C-alpha cells in the first residue's frame, strides 16, 4: 500500500505508483456493482427462459393448427 497515493479529488481513489493505474478502494461501491450485475444477469436469464417457452408454445400451436 506504500506504493499508492490518494487522489486529491476523490478519497476512494488511489494511484498505484508502479503501474500508474487508478484504483477504486471503495469496497461498498464494488459490492453494490457486483449485486447490480448479478441482478441483471438473473433478469437476462429469466427473459431467455421466457423466450424459449414462447417458442415452444408457438410450435405447439402450429402443430394444433396443422391438424385442424
């Protein structure tokens, strides 16, 4: 940690002096980001599942219509 300097304009940012990278040290913000990402991934999976179910329903309806 001795190789890092605080960024004057933001207390949760530090500059790594070796790589010159800016590092966010706000763990709460990182956890919030991970939770938000997980929520969106779950939603995307739910939407994908619903699309698959709709496709199955369409196939079944087409089969029924062909038999009429």
